[in-house]
């Protein structure tokens, strides 16, 4: 699995954009590693659409989208489902209808393999989260078991800490003092 200090792999994937498409021609977009140049990326992966834990995480990230945007960060969701399955799930699940970030389709598993986040038994993405700086360098990685949801608020806290470029103690929150080396 890729880790802190490594470069985010290049990718170019089909995605379901944020919001609701106004026409069939707006239902899908291409998103690449170059689509959000100069921004922080929060890339998080989930195992499968139409499951139980996944929509709770996706909706929680969407609820915090404005806070991530305020920090010049773009959220990108990712699974190995097709863009058509993403769109159907988004239309079907009330909590996902007005999703505020794109859902990337990695049906060929190219990005998931490059990141090293495919579950060896299931062949689907692990619950992995990557925070990537504007230069494309991975600055944070976390991975949960398939059965355990993550905490998007903690991802936001870690992004805040990374953006200080300072030493941040345990449980540090935005606005608190950072550590100073004597």
C-alpha cells in the first residue's frame, strides 16, 4: 500500500459528479489526478455500492464538504463499482441524492491496485482514506476493516493539522496552540 511521502498515482476515471444531473449528458464526467491542481485532495474508498456501512460514511463526508472546501480541499469518493451503479445508487438512496462531491468509478481497479487498497479476499476497496497535498504527495493514510466505518470529522482534523505545517499534539484542534521546539 502507498504511504506517507509517496506520490499519488496518475489516474483518469469516469465519475458521477456532485449534485443531480440536469440531463443525461451531465450524468458522468472524467476526473483525473490533474483535475484539482493546487488543491488538497481527500480521497476515500469504500468497498461496494448498495451496502450498509458505506452510505453512512459517504453522507457524513458530504455533510462536511463545505468545511473541506473552506480548507481548499476537494473530496473524491472511490469504489470499484461502475459509474452506472454509482448513479443508480445515488438516485436510489435518499442520503446520497444531493452528494456534494464526485464518486469515482475504478471498475478496472487501476487506481485501487496502484494505491494497494484492494482487499485480497473480496477484490474490492478497503475503507482507505488518503490526504494528498497540492503537490500530489500523500500526507496521511488510514485504512479500516470492511465492517468498520471511519470518522470524517477526524479526517478534517488531520487535514487542519497538516495545513498548519507545525507540530500538532495529540487531539489537537484547529485554533489551538501548536508545539514549539525550545
